[in-house]
């Protein structure tokens, strides 16, 4: 998961129990184990779809089941919807609040950072359960007097103004995604196409999996001049992967792929008759 999802609770003195984020049957089995074997019992669950870093998405049926589970187990659900508008292939993001009764157990956050390219302005909003929103309002009132007024005005302008920029940004990242997947495949590194978000969650090339995500990331940086984030930095289930951000233009992505190809060949990967270096 995104690190602040964990460390925000750690700073508050909470105990953390990690579960795999892949939205399948194993996810709900992990939730049941967490409730059965964790002392004290978990009281809050954080979900983040589209996910940072994995780019995974969910459908409405997933949220319907999650809301029912949260109600049965008396668990609050915090949904991070920061990447809601960066979806591809004509499949819009769903919200947990589309589920009838979700406000009984859930609150959802979103940000203007990704949708309107306002990263660093630190502006967003939350909706959902009235009790949770009131608690957040009280805590925030002790911390500051609100966001800088010109930023609030800019946020209102973004939300109320023409929305063509949202589609333009979506198409920009969609094209970058396609270029990344295509060019890296030609370099010898197959990366699954992310269905949403501005990230690709890439498994290490099988021949180099023994390096681990941290060492592999270091070598990519020093040998290929390509910066990726090691999966282990996102939790215990992130090993074996790296996160690649779609923040560079298409030309730079193709250059990165060429550099990666040379690095892989230097390691004996994708060289006819070659073997991966140890």
C-alpha cells in the first residue's frame, strides 16, 4: 500500500495488520484471518482502488461485499480514491459510496492532485459517514485554519470549470502507458498494462528475480539511469515488483526502454545463448 496509509496510523499509535490488496477471494480470506487472529481486533480498514502502487481496480460487486463485511465486523472503511479519473480502456472507476448503506461504515477521500495536476498543493476532500467526518473536522481544527485561500479558490475553479482537462490528462497517461508497455516489452521486460492510475506495477524479469526489488532498483538506477521504486517499500507483499511512474514524456520512456535493454543484455538476459549474471 501507499506508505502513508500505514505510517499515518503508526504515528497515531495504532497496531498495523497488512493484507494482500489483490481484490479476489484471497483478499476476503485474509480479512477473516486478520479479524480472527489479531489482538486487539482491527477497527479500521484502508482500501485504495485504483491502487498506488499496484494499479489494481475493483468493481461494484467488490464494494458491496466489502460494505457487508465491514458492517458484520463493526469495522470502519477508509477509501482512498485519489486516482479515480485516471482510468483506461473505457472502464470508469467505481466508488464505495455507490453501495446503498456504505455511509454507515465508510468515508472516502479524493484529491485534486492527480485529476487536475495540482500535486503539492495539498487540496482534496472527504465524504461519507457523518461521525467520521465530524471527528476529522475536529482533529483538523487543532492543526490549522484551512488551506491557503488562493489554493481553495483554484480548487473551486477546477471543480466548477470546464472538465476537458480531465479527459486530456487521461489520454496523456493512457498513451504513456501504451508506450511504456510496448517499448519495455521490446527491451525484454514484459510489464502488465495497468488498467488505471499513473503507475505500472512491474514484476522483476524472471532471470533477475533473485536480486530482490531493492537491489534490482539500485542496479537500474546506476547502470541504466532509470529510477523505479522497489516494491518492498510498499509493504511485505511488494517484494518481487517495482513501481514505474508514468511521469515522463513518450520520448523519455522510449529512451528508458533502450537503456533497460542494454542493462538486461549486460546481465545476460535476452542475449542468444546467454545466462543471467549472478
